[in-house]
């Protein structure tokens, strides 16, 4: 495990994370710190624990919105896949029907050619 010192609300916190995840942990701490700064700007100093809870709730709200958007996009993608599959099936049906019509037309032309050849 790697040790990383992050800053939240101007205070250092030593955290552990898997090797290679240090930059990601720092990014997460910066995100939390930016939310803490937004809380401080809007309500002032309300105590570290309350401020961190409020900032955590703001981050959770953003996460909830992102999850909702992802679910809507997944539904949209599924709908597009279904539409694509339906269009492919319809194209195959049209192709088969066209093939049958060409076969019938070809047979008629052969009959006509035989009658004209007589």
C-alpha cells in the first residue's frame, strides 16, 4: 500500500491506497476540498465534521445525478441497439423479398424468351 498526504480544508491527512492509485486519490481529495471550499463560501465555518458531511453530501448528489444520467444513456443505447437490430432484420426481409421477385421476373423472362424463340 502506498501512503499519500492529501489536503482537505487546509489540513493534511495521510491516507493509504493501492500502489499506482496515488494520483487518483489526490484528485479525489481535490474534489472533496473544492466542495468544502464551496460550503465555506456559502455558509461560512460550521465546524470540520459538519462541513465535511455537507461537502460529502454535495459530492454524493453529483454522483447520484451522474448515475441517473448514465442509466438514461444506457437505456438510450439499448433502444438504439434494438432499433438497429430491427432495421437489420427488415433489411434482410427486404433483401429476401427482392431476391424472390427477381427470381419470378427471371422465370417470366425465360418463358417469354422461349415463346418469342418459337
